[in-house]
C-alpha cells in the first residue's frame, strides 16, 4: 500500500476519480470510447491471454492519468478492487497495449459466440476449433487452405452407440460385423466428427500459418489457427434413436446435447461441403483412424445421402473410392502382433508389443508410445488428435518407418489378413475382431443372438431381408422405412441383445 508522499494516492471509493491530478488531454482519450465494450468484457470474468499486466497504466507523458480498466482487467474479475495506484507502464498508445486491447475484443467475441475456453479447459483445447452451423463454411475454407501442406488427417467420430444386431448365417465374422455396422449406421445419426491435420513429418499447422495458406485476414488474426476441428451435428436425444449408455458417456465427456439441437450442423449441408473440400477422392490425402469402420460408414452415408450397401464387398469398394488412402492404426497394431506371434519381428518390436499385452484401446497404445492427449477424452476432436499423433511413433518403432502397402485400406473388424495366409489364419484373425460400440455394452446372454453358422468355403450368406425389425416398445414403423422382419433379418433391440435404447421418447 502506498504511503503519504510516496507518489501513490488512495481513492475515495464513492468517487474513485477524486484526487486524480488534472492534466492536458492525452492520446488515450480516443480509446475511452470502447469503455462499454471493455466493461462488458471484464464482467464476463475473463482475463484473456495476452493482456499486459500493466494494461492501461499511465506512462510519464500522460501526466499521471490513471486508467480504471487496467486495474479491473489485470485482476481477471469484472469488479473494482478499490486500488487505483498508478504504475509505470507502456500506456494505451503503445503497441503492446494496443495488441492487448485487440486481444480483449477477440476474447469478448469468443465469449459471445461460445468458443471461449476457461482456465479449467484441458491442455491443448485452445487449438481445437468447435464448429457449429454458423461457422461451418468459414472453417471448411480454412481446412481447404491448409490441406496441400498438411495432407495427413487424424479422424474420429462420436455416434449414439449400437441399437441393432444381425441374426442368421454369415460368410465370416467380418461380414457379421459389417451387417451390424450397416444396420446401425443406417438407423442412427452422427453426433460429432473430429479431424486433425498433420504434415508428412507429423507436425500440426502453426498458430499463425503463412498468409498464402489461409488468406491475409486469417493469417493476421490474433486467434490461433486450429490444428483440430470438432464438427457438432444436429442431434436430438429426445427424438433420435440412441443407446442410452453411449449418451451418458458423451454427456460425462462434456457434450452439450441441448446445443446440438439448437446449433447443430445439418448432415446434408456438411456432406455437400465434404465432397468439395479436397478431403475425399484424393489419394494424396491420408486418413489416420483407429477401429474406424463405423467412422467411415457414417461419412459415406452423409456424402451419399443413401443407406449403406447390403454387401460387405460393396462397402469396401465405396470406401476405396471416396477415401483412397486409409490407415487404421488398430489394424496396423494387431497385424504387428500377429507377425510377432509368428516370430517375424525383431526383439525390440517384440518387446514393445509384449508390453502392450492384451490391451486394445487407443489410450493404451498412446501411453506406450509416449503420446499425450490434447483436450478431453471421448470427444471427437481430442480423440482425432490422439489418433493421428500415434501414427508416426508406431510407424518408426514397429514398421521401420514404412507402412507396407497391403495394410493400407484395411479396417479393423471388417478386413481379413493380407496374403499369403492360410484359411485357418484368416479365420482366427477375423474371429478376433470385435465391433466398435462407442460406449454401448454388448450382451450375449440370449440364445441365438450371435451368428449360428460361420461359412468359410461357400458364398456369403447375408440376412434374408434388408429390413430391420423394431422392438415391441418402439414404433412398429418409422420414417426410415423399417418394418417387422422374420428370422434371418436385422433386429433392433430394446434391451437384451446389444443395449438399451430409446426412440422418440
């Protein structure tokens, strides 16, 4: 606290400007017109990054003119702290102060648009851009500008779980898994998509990319350029079909389902932009995923605006057409374990794989590789970033820096082992693959809930009908055209086969 004669003064709280020595007008007066904007910003309770600690403090040539906003903002709370002691600082007319002022305005805009992050936001989240219907076009343009230099795309999705099960006989477990995927993707709606961009060396775009990549307005922006985009789609948990267990998992991860109803992206709008984004139909764009059959299933459905094909082989052809270069990191990992079991890898690789043991999750692999998560787990943006981050260390540690071409385009759960391999090896490998349920629990306690026959020498035996039957506690017919089907069709379960779900509750 200042003392008498120390050059500081104590304000009268009823009149905080009492006692401020008069002086000639200064250049700071032009900035006082923004007082209301700054007041609103302060009262939001934000002490945004980049605000100088001496923001607005009087400089020598300002003749002691104090600035109440400097005290308010540097305390980070929209309230007066009762102390207007002046300190020597850059002043409002200095470049540093002006930059801080501009950052404050951008922080205020972030609060108003709902994209601001609090002090409790997980590390790295400021580089994850939330995309809603109001900024979809803008963010897709940014991605297009970066894609040539950052053509590796880490990807993950969040969807409302598993609500259906196939019944009947199938050519293989891979075909069984595809029929499960097909029915659920056709019936459900995507909730989130996350993509993260990397260059060939595994580096993300810098916070301030070069002007030619993004255009002058974005390059000169004080808001950091994202590395990750989290697309939030329209989804109404009270109307759209879902597995409640999956929605609880997503809610616990921080997904705001009310906002998805109000501001969610229309799936058709996103599909049209994705087709022209440069992200698809280009073999130079390399998609990095993890156990991603459902992820690509939803994207194919969104772009085509039609249901997925009945046959597994047709799905794989569509995948190759739209996404010519797909790398499923879980498939790489499990293929390496298969080769290790056959003694086809060196000791270093074998020790690494043995350390993972029977683990099978993305987080397990990331920890073993030393990759750190950015953002919050079980959100599409954070999972996409972590997925992409594991690719480079896994490639170096296990594959000596080069991914074999026959492992590209394979999806865990939907693909067999590449040749040469015996029929028994193919069957064992396919049998070990399980569907990605996105948080929903699979129950197999009822008789006949899994394929009763697995054919390996005959042609594919897909369900007798392409329709799906709804459980008795849901509408018998809905706007998707599903109706009751006999044995050998697809069953939408209402609790017991795969998970509990709600429809139009």
